[in-house]
C-alpha cells in the first residue's frame, strides 16, 4: 500500500471506527471526538511520516524464492492519508498553535519520522498497554516455560529492579530479609500461587507510580497533560519489556510464525489484486468498483481477516488439495 496512502495498524483502527463500522451511514461507529482522539495514537499522516528513502523490498540473499525484507518493509507510525478529513474533524476544536504542535514529527536517520505527541487518554492506554506487555505477557511466558531465571537475571538486573525491590523491602520487611532480589526471584519462579501474588505486587507498584506530566507548549488539557510512569519504576518496566521482546517475541519459535503470517498476507493481497472481479467476494468487488482507489478496498478486506479466515483464503488460492466451490467466502 506504499503507493496508495500506506497502511499502519493503529491507523487502520481509526479507519474502522470512523468509516468501516456500520452503526451509522457515513460516520462508522459515530463516536465522539474525544474517543477518536484517544485512538489517534500517531497524529501524523503517512505521507509526512514516511521516509522516502526506505522502500519495501525483497531480501537480496535468497535466489530461488521471494522473501520479504522485513526491516525495510516496516511502515511508519502514522494515520492513513485517506483519513485526513476525519483527523481534521477530530482536531478542529484545538487552536492552530496546539494543532500544529500536536502533529509534529521528528526526523530519524535511516528510519521513518517519529510522531512526538499523543492525547492524555491515549497516553493512559499506552501506559496500560506497556504494563500488560511487560508483566502479563511475562506471566504467560513464565507459565509456558519460555523464560528461565537466567534469562530474567540477564535482562532485569538487581539495579534495574531497585524501585520495585525498595518497595518490597519497605512493605514486607519480615518476608524478604536482606537479599530482596533473590527473594523476589524465588517467588516469581516458584509455585503458581506465589508467582500470582508476585505479579500482582509488580502491577500495583507500576500503577501507583503513575504520574501526570505537563507539556507546556499546549493550552488544551486533553493534549497538555500526559500519563507516564515515574523514572525508577519505568526503568524496571523497560527491563521487563526488553526481556519479553528479546527472549519471547524475537525467539525463533515466534518469528517463524510471524514470517509465515507476513508471507500469507502479501500472497493473498497480491492474488486478490491481480484479478479483483474473479477473486473478491461479490459485495467487496462492488465496493472496489465504486472506490477512487480499489487497492484500499482490498487492503480493508485483508486487514479485516481473522487468522482462520486468512488461512482458509490462502489455502483456497494456493493449496491444491484445499477448498471447495461450496465454501463461503
């Protein structure tokens, strides 16, 4: 979609809520400005966030099969150009000064431009999402045996955990003795009930260390204030997030599945775009014919697929033994 207004997951969320949902005739889910401002995570359009020197490409290594260069194909963090009128409506109550500042982005060498601001509501969801990623994803990984104690000690050191360890020592002096870090790890990697209690204490520590920061360049409260986590607790959270990212998300087991999923998405999109009349469901093809750029309709169709629907579509198109004329599209 690079030449057709781009694609980005958060930008697609805004498009679904403002256009594609069917609760109203022309306004999607017909939500309030504040709600849409809360999901406008990156208030910069694709065309301004994109670094023109970074182009999606195939990997230069393999010679006999097409493999995506995944690093070169990462999209910018943005909203889609086709939602510009929606974003204009969302930001209309802001002063021109606030609007210009809120939509600023910073150049990054060798990367796409980075949006600088988000609304107060969006920052609250971001903090909640970070806590969920750093702690509850870790809890799942521990239960599945994907993270070892050695992994944890390598990424979440005693020094990086000091904010949480100090809180444990203050609240439970009799429970941990002098070596709080070892006691913490014993419980985190212990039986299910002690781990659950430890996870609850970690979440409580982060939530109670949330703060509200002020961005002096803004006047409107919804963009002037931003939720964040106090520095010491945030160091602990960032270490937890790095652990999950490096040991779980970037593990071969997960990356194999992500690589396969990316290939399936690209293959299905290209197949549908090659013969839209032959391959798109009838109602989708009718929308395709009416649209100024049919590629956006195909993009919406593929982006709206569940994992199971994507796999069924891929198998119907590419697997010789799968699919029936009686399958529902």
